[in-house]
């Protein structure tokens, strides 16, 4: 394939041609007037003049362009872009244009990512403020009422103190969840891996949440009778929390007289998958991508009435990822939801 000349080379050759043409014409006129025209001399003069002019112009032009572009590279390097830090200075304008276009595109993507993070940060701070403000104002309201004289009535005093105590418990619950999720996000999970029976663990979770489920007459079921233990390797306490959070969510958003069913299936020779399925409210597709974000709520009002810190699913995701496993969610609005996660089987 024929190599194309750079624009600077084309400019040098063309400029040298015009200079040589002018010099040759002037020299021819001079020779014609004062001596005689020597065509051999003119040929070699033209060849020498053209070559010398082309080389000289090209070198000077390259140096000028090099110095100009060097300043551009220096300015871009101050912006700490690795693209220009690691690349040699190139005087080809087409190549430079491509590099600057790529740099501008990367910076645009970085700016968009930073804007997204800033929006997420603002939303997170707003959510934390709201979650903490509600129980704080509740506690403050009851205590202020007692200070103003309601404490004289034993019945009102006991009732308001119990309500204030519930508000404090909710604050502690939120702070503990925030502390846990912070540790999980920075990789300070401190998992204690051991071998245990996942079926037995699921049964224990059902027993712990049986009373909560009865309030809405929701049945907690295994998909079938598991006659033999299914052994997995994981942090038992953390996986119990994952199952508890998922089952509590299914109860919270489940219909009365509904069901929450857990199944355990082989995924491959080394993994199994645990599925938590309900026939509750379901989740619209618009919410699925943000479902595991901290404090994200599908129902902004109803879910707060149900309680919880708003961190349950985020904690679930981080615990599963700390095990280097995967979590999935499928849901159909007004039909139900299925959360599933993988676990390592015992070798």
C-alpha cells in the first residue's frame, strides 16, 4: 500500500517547488542578459535548490510544529492524563487530532461519571438525613411532651417512653446497618467460612420469622422435602442474614394469605443456587436496576410505614459479593418476585 505524505511534507515540497521555480527563472534571466544560458548548470542548480529548500523548509516547519505541539502535550500532561504521559510527541496533525479527540471523549465520559456520582452522593445524603430525621423527631417529640408536664400522668408517661424507646431502637438499627454496609464496601467483611447445611439454615430462618409471617397469614415453604443435607461453604451467620432480609422483604411486600417459597438447585458441579420466590406485589422494571442501592425504596411512603432501615437489599448484595458469588432478581409487577443467589458447594 502506498504511504501517504504528511501535510507538513506536502507543504514543504510545494513551497520548495515555488521557490526553486522563482530562483530558476531569475537565474535564467540573469544568464541570458549577462552571459549565456547553460542548461546543464540550470538543471543541477534546480535539482540542488529544490532538494535544499525542501529539506530546510521541512526541518524548520517540523521544529516549529514540534515546539507548538510540545506545548500542547505539556498542557495536557498537567491534567494528569495517562494517554499523553505515556505517548511520544507526534508532529502528524491527523494523528494529534485523533489523540485529542480520544482525550476529549474520555474526559467527557469521566465528567459524566463524576456528575452521576455527585447526584448519587446528594441522593444518599438526603436519604440518610430523612431516615435519621424521622425517628429523631419522634423521640424528641415524645420527650418534649413529657418534659412539659405529661410525665405527671403515669399512663401517658409509660406510653410515650415506650414509643421513644422504639424510635431509639430504629436509630440504632439504621446506624448498625450503615456500619455493616460500610465495612462490606471497603472489603472489611471478615468472613468466617465453614461448611453447613443450607436446608437446616433455611428452616431456622423460617422458624425465626414464623410469627411475623402469621400477621399476614403468609406461608413460608420449601419447594419440596429435602431428605438429605445440602452442604455449602460460606459464612453461616452472614448467609442467615441474607435469607432473613430476603424473607422479611417478601413478607413485608407480600399479599395476605400469600406464600414465600425457597428452593435450592444445582447450578453446576461446584455451585448451587438458592431461590426466594413470593407472589406479592412485584416490582416494576424501572426500579430493578436500582433495587440494591442504599436507602432506595420502590414505595417511598409505604415501605417506611413497614419499618426497616432501607439497607436490607444493599447488605444482601454486598454479603453475596464478599463471597465472590452472584445475586439475581426477576420480578413481574402485581405477580411476584424472585431473588436468587449462588453459593459454593462442599467439595
